[in-house]
C-alpha cells in the first residue's frame, strides 16, 4: 500500500506511452557547466525553488529567491513542538529510493547519513523529515539569497531583461524560474506579460488540483496495532488514510495521522478546529471500538487549502502525463518551471520530483550562452 496507490509512468512501463518518451521521462538530468553567466530570479522557496537556487549556487551563477511567505519549505513544513519527532505537515514519505538524497545534494564530497525505515513501497525518515533534510543540506547554501514577504505579482518577459514585480519592489533578471504551486498559476495570481501561450494555459486550466489536509492526534494509550495503516477511500479522485504516525520513529507517544487529498479531503477543509476534532474522533471511535475519545490528549491539523500561497494539496495522481509535461516546458528561453507539478511527465507531486525538475530547468539554462 502506498500513499500514491500507483507509480506514475516510470512505474507502469508500457501503458500507451512510446518507449522513447518513457526513457527520456525517467532519466535524471546531469548538470553540465555551460556558458550562461546572467542573473536568475526564482519565484517560490519550496523544494523546487530551493533546489533550483542550490544548483545555481553550485554552478556559480547569480540568483535570488523571492518567497511570498515568511518561511522556506512550502509543502515540506514540519511542526516541532507537538511530538518527540518532527511532525510532517505536508510531505512525509520518501516516494523513491533513498539514493535520492545524494542525487539532490549533487556533490560527492558531501556525505549524508540519513536514517530511514521501509514503509513499503516507500520509506520514512527516522526522527527526521524532508524539511530537516533541506534545512541541513540545501538551505545553508541559499539562505542569504532568499527574500521573504515578497509575493511576486507580475513578470514581464517582453524585453531583453525580465522585470519581476512584488508590491513594493522591481527585480531584473535574464531568466526566471517559476516555482509556485500550480494552483497559484491557475488562480492567475501572477500576471505574466505576455500571457502564456494557449497550449500552456490549456494545460494549467485542465489540471486538477486535489484539496489537501492532514491531522495528527495523540492518545494516552495505544489502542491500535503497531504500524497500522488503513486506507478508507477507494476511488480515483482522492485518498484518505489513517496510520500509525510513529512508524519508524523512536517515540514514546501514541500518535495517529490522517492524510487525505482530493474528494475526501473536502470533508475536512471547511470545518472549524473544534468540529474537526469531533469528526475525526468519531471516525476513529468507529474504527477502534470507541477507544479514541476517552484516550484523546491533543491534536493538530494542517489545511493546505487555507494557506494563502499554496491553496490546495497537489495535482491529481491521475493527471495525464502529456499535460504534466506541457506544464514544465520553458517559454522563449526566459521562463522556466521547477516544482512538484512541473516535471517531465514522469512521476509528479513529490519532493524528489520537485528537486529533479529543478535540476532539469537549471540544466536547460546552463546550455544557453
Ligand atoms: C498533504 C500533502 C502530503 C504530501 N505528502 C508527500 C509525501 O509523503 N512525499 C512526497 O514526496 N511529497 C508529498 N507531498 C507533495 C510535496 O509536498 C510537494 O510536491 C512538494 O513539496 C512541492 O514543492 P514545490 O516547490 O513545487 O511547491 P511548494 O512547496 O508549494 O513551494 C512553493 C512556494 O512558492 C511560494 N509562493 C506562492 N506564490 C508565490 C508568489 N506569488 N511569489 C513568491 N512566492 C510564492 C509559496 O509560499 C511556497 O513557499 C505532499 C503534499 C501535501 C500537500
């Protein structure tokens, strides 16, 4: 059982996709130093934007990251005071091989020693998280290049130099890497001048973004089986899973997680905190012979739809790979895309795919003079 239910095209070789397309989609980009010497502005400091900055730094290229919120990380955010291990409010599982860490770090002189545990077919961090990984290995290289509280409102790429405007400042760049959630582009929060071409706009418009919600409940007693995971939604328009959130953690607490995206997340995103507590406890009481409510200690929730600069969970697992590929295509050798939604039509909506897409975007820039 996996959070994703299936691997996207790299895992389902042969389903109507030409072999060459599969091979190009599944290969990892290598960064080859090129002649590009200009300035790059990256919009968004999530896994995609941070990786893009990190790869540029490795190549000695001038860049800046503009982030609308006051913290880095986007959907890899964690809570550090609820439990004796970091609670992943967004990305939790490593949905690929653990060799991905050295691939993201992209520097054989840096040795990473990250403890993980199998949660087949994925992996989980042990008292660690995706956020901790970025905080340890990626953010230190780019921290002084991030400007927070800088919501980009417009990008004018008509002239030689690109003009990027926030409410109170204009930035100039030779290339822009767009790394905001797809929902932000869908909502038209950033005014691109000229507007994106029709095929790009069609791809943005037709992509379905699932709602996203997580909750963590602590109980005084463990009334459930160790490492349980129960999928209680069986359709292609979302997922809903209750699970032992302490799997693999060296924790003294009893914590159940709720992960839900898509249609079933709709049952949670519009409720107040007190009714969420009631709804979730009632559901757990139904699953565990009324043992949840009497053992309840505390809870936290994370409603991704309410985050002003995220506004949802992630693109549907069932998106069409050709549409996904279209989302990632650069425009006029000036605007590039990096992030969970802007992949090469391989896997999408994971942290590792966000980083890989950043590598692909930077690789494309490096090839230019
Ligand atoms: C509930 C949930 C569970 C998930 N579980 C997993 C998992 O287990 N494993 C996994 O690998 N992945 C998981 N994911 C997916 C993963 O979190 C994302 O694919 C990845 O973190 C996306 O990174 P990103 O950089 O594309 O976008 P984000 O992390 O969303 O970063 C985008 C950044 O852009 C900023 N921004 C937005 N608008 C502007 C603007 N106008 N100007 C400047 N900045 C702006 C935002 O503030 C944000 O910081 C999950 C996601 C959710 C929501």
